[in-house]
C-alpha cells in the first residue's frame, strides 16, 4: 500500500542502509578526536595554544584536501575512494598515537576525514538513484532526513560518551592530570575514532553492488 511504500523503499535499499550504518558509526567515534584537543592541551601539554594550533591544523587540512579528493574521486571507484579516505584517517590516528605532540597526525586525520565526509553525501545520492532503479519510485527528502538523523544521533551520543570517558580518566577542571590519567586521555582520544574508522572500513570491504567513478 502507499503508506508502506517509503518504509519498504528504505528497508530494501541496501546501499542506503549501509550508508546509514556507516554514517552513525563515524559520527559516534570520529568526533572524539577533535573534541579531546581542549582537554589534551590543558591537561597534558598545559598549553592552550596547542589546542588552537591543533584545531587550526585540522580545519586547514580538511579545507586544502577537499579539492584533491574531488579530483581523485573522478578517477577511481567510489568504494576504493571511501576506503582510501578511511585508511588515511586511521593512519593519521596511529601517527598521533605514536607522536601526540607532533601535528602531522592531526593533519593526516583531517585529510582523510575530508574525503570521508565528502563521500557520505556522494553515497547518499547513489543510494537514492539505486532506490529509484529498483522500485521505479524516487524518494529524496526521506533518505536525506534519515541520514541527518543518524548523524545527529551519533554526534549527540559521541558527546555523551566523551563526558563518560573524561570521568573515567579522572578529569578535573582545576587539577592537573596525573601521568597515568594523561596517558588514558591520549589513548581514548585516538583509539575510539580508530576503532570507528576500522569498523567503517570493514563495512566498505563487504561485497556490494559494483560502484562507478563519480561523473
């Protein structure tokens, strides 16, 4: 029946369901990294300037990388493009884990994240087209709304989990972090988004309909 058509359209649209899962996981985990910068700057490096430098580096890396990702996306399949962005993101996190004081890991994370965020919207357009080809019916507002919902839900839960994580490491605003607590904070900052990036990479690696380069 007509009222059930949108639900069936969504549940039968495998690319859309995969995208919603991927969007939720990345929104839940990747923001941990940037949101931790203020606490790392104050509690570990005791330098508010480090936080500003880290956030600026992240923003500039994403801005500068985006045209490059757009160029690459015209030459390789979308699944490979998404995997490359996730691998770059994960590599940046691992580099930060080894050298947290250096800015290179943050820059690499930003480069990868720019490609990931771009591909989320490219895949949304593909999922809409897939649904139309499969059913003969085109829905646009519904999948956009669902994606925005899962992104907001994942982001909101990410903030709540960060608060719980800070409580776990023993964060206190007026008290410097002990060495052990600082180590826990750093581990949380890179490990949670790394787990998310690897989980997304596993989703991307699952067999899927053949992707085509972006026109």
